[in-house]
């Protein structure tokens, strides 16, 4: 009798336990389900800007989030003594550090642009003149609207840039290189091309950097003349043999005379040399020339020197970027992960001697001015040193 009661008791306890386990799992799965559902709902409402039951982060919310991100990112940034972030952000009436790289297609500007973008707190205006296509801007009629676009961007004024934004919506690489903006574009595509959002977002960043492959230096001089911009300009130069070799492999270049004709490239290089002489005299503290080959052979030292000129702190993130992008050959043709010491001289093995001679003949003046040495003969190419010194006088 006793034994039967015990068994009965144990059975009751066991059943209660099983029921409890069952309920708790049901609760748990309900919890998971509702939690997961809320998350999907939140994501969708952000994606489509629908209301559902969750409030949409407003433009002000995203701006305020980005402000926090910038503060965090600049935690270890050293501003010049006595300065703080607010002295550099337009949103607080400050003056940003503005840097513009002027160059041409396939001259190493992706590398230099990414070095600048590695600085925390950088807003990177990548190739703002993409909509002009593969065309060099040397004067009227394109020069004026092009320079006005650059000035508006450097002032974070998107109000009159409808065609720029329209182009960007269907060619997103206008923005993808601007990594800090693109992070938010991916989450809030509804705001990404909105000039009201961009005006506020851009003004949060203390460092405004830009690169363009389409402007002759003479046209870019307008930027230096605008005192309110206080911009610094870097002219990035590359050996025409290297530039033309690299362009051969881009499908957008052949057939476009400003891109595939050595004559046009080297005429522009001569014109840029003349402008450089003038700018060096008139704006010696805000204008610099840099050769891609020198940068590649000695990246750490050249970048430190360049940053001093620009007024940028050589942050550990920049050092790390250089370390990881200058030692090995990784990735495809557009990758900036490469052995920086051999990349500029790849033309030596990729061009045949007829091609080299053609470029050297057409580009004789440009090469002399910028310190590039002609080869003697076909067997000389492999081992000769193509670089010498140059002077801007
Ligand atoms: C979303 O909510 C706001 C107020 O919270 C309201 O003004 C707006 O009309 C709503 N939009 C839609 C599409 O329901
Ligand atoms: C933005 O640019 C437009 C013309 O390009 C000008 O009318 C407007 O005043 C500018 N806005 C600011 C805030 O500077
Ligand atoms: C050199 O390359 C060009 C263009 O790729 C080609 O047309 C030419 O035949 C080549 N010449 C020699 C000698 O291989
Ligand atoms: C090529 O040029 C180098 C350097 O000037 C010279 O030493 C060599 O003899 C030349 N070779 C031929 C085949 O002309």
C-alpha cells in the first residue's frame, strides 16, 4: 500500500515537472518568435520608412547618432594644441581641414584617396565629377559648373546639386568610397540622396577630403583662390608609361581620346607643370606636388610629411592602413592591397618596346619636366632606373 502511494507521488511530481518544462519551452519559443518579429518589423520600417508600430528614426536621429560615432572615432585623435573638434566642424561654426587631390585616371589616386579616408572623422568626396564621363576639363564650358560643384561640396551645400545627386542614385560608387556616409546609406537609403540630410551630415565631419581625375590644375586653381575654403591642393603625378599601361586594362578607357591618347595625357602634364610653377609661387603654403612613384617607394615617410603639410594627425589607423596596403599583392586590378614598391613599375613588363618608345617620343617634354628617364634600348628597360629628380621652377 505504502509503496503504491510512493509510486503515485513520484508519478505526479514527474508529470508536473514535464508540464513545467513544456510550458517554459513554449514561453521561450513565444518569446523568441515575438522578439524576432519585432526585429524584422523594426528593420523593415527602417528600410521602407513605413510606420508600423515602431517610430522611424528621423533625419535628426541619424545626425545625432553620427555625431556620437564621430566623437568615438576621434577619441585618440590629436588636434593641434588648444584646438578641439568643434573648431573644425561646420555644424558648430568651425573650419574643417579641406584637402583636394588633383590628378588623372590611373595615377594612383585611389590609393592616396583611401589613405586620406583612413583618417578618423573624414568625409570623402570621391570623384564628384563622375557625371562628366571620361572627359578632361581644361576650360569652358565645363570648368565653371565643375568648379562650382566642388566648392558647394567642400562647403557641404547640396541644395543646388540635383544633377550630382541624380547621377549618384544610379551610380552608387559616387558614394560607396565615402565609407562613413555609405554606412548610413545602407541603413537609411531613404535619406542617402536627400540634400537636407546631406547638408547636415557632411557638416559634422572635421576633415573634408576630395579627389578628382578630371580637372587640369589650371582649372583647380580657382579653389585655392577662394579664401573662404582655405583648401590645400595636392597635384598627384605619375610616369605616363605607368599611367597608360594601367589604362589599357580598363574597359572604359580605350576609344576615349582624353584617356587613351598619350598626346593628350602628356600635354595635360606639361600644362599642369606650368600651373604648378605658378601655384607654388602664389600659394606655397597650400599647394604641393607628389609623384606616385615616390609615395609607393617610401609610403610611411612621404605620408607623414604630407600630413604635416595638410595639418592632419598621423593617426595609428593611417599607419595600419599603410602597413596592410603596401606589402603584398592581394586582390584584383583595382585593389589597393599590393606590393607598393613594384606596382608603379609594372609597365616595364607589360608594355612591349614599341609601345614604350611611342610614349617616350610623344611625352618627351612631360617626362623631362617631371623627372622621368627615357629608356636606352629594349634590353635596358628591365633594369634601368626610370626616376630622377625634378624641380618646380
Ligand atoms: C507615421 O507617423 C507619423 C507620426 O508619428 C505620421 O505623421 C505619419 O502620417 C505616419 N506615416 C504613415 C505613412 O503612416
Ligand atoms: C547653397 O548654395 C546655394 C547656391 O548654390 C545658395 O543660394 C545658398 O545660399 C547656399 N546655402 C548656404 C547655407 O550657404
Ligand atoms: C606591341 O603591342 C601593340 C599593342 O598591343 C601591338 O599592336 C604590337 O604588335 C606589339 N609589337 C610587338 C613588336 O610585339
Ligand atoms: C642598351 O643600353 C645599355 C645602356 O646604355 C648599353 O649598355 C647596352 O649596350 C645597350 N644594348 C644594346 C643591344 O644596344
